[in-house]
């Protein structure tokens, strides 16, 4: 990923994975807490939860973001009782 013609150095990753209509929408925000001008966001759809999870993992690995600097919110339907989790 390029940022304004230079390599971005992201230190934080925030991900939301939402189950919608049989697929999973993955929304990502990346930023550098030392330089707030370096930030990026995006959204992709994954057909499975495993693929959604691997998208987040790949970004964390690509930018070498430590596990303690990653936050993930997951919203899924519970088909057993018809509630959200």
C-alpha cells in the first residue's frame, strides 16, 4: 500500500467484521499513532468468516502491526435464537 507516493508506516489496525446476507463485510482503518497524517481505510466483502479473518491477518502481517495494537469487532447472526452477537 502506498500513501502519497511514499511507503506508509501503520502502527494501529481497527477492523469490523459484520455478517450480512450470507457474507462478511470487512471494514478496516489503519493509522500511524506517531504521525496522524498516515491513515487509510477500506471495505471488502468475504464469502466466509475464515477469509474475512485472513484479510485482517494479512494486513497486520504486511504492516508488522503488533497483536496488542489490533482491535477487532465481530457482529454475527445467531441462527439458533434469531439474535445478534
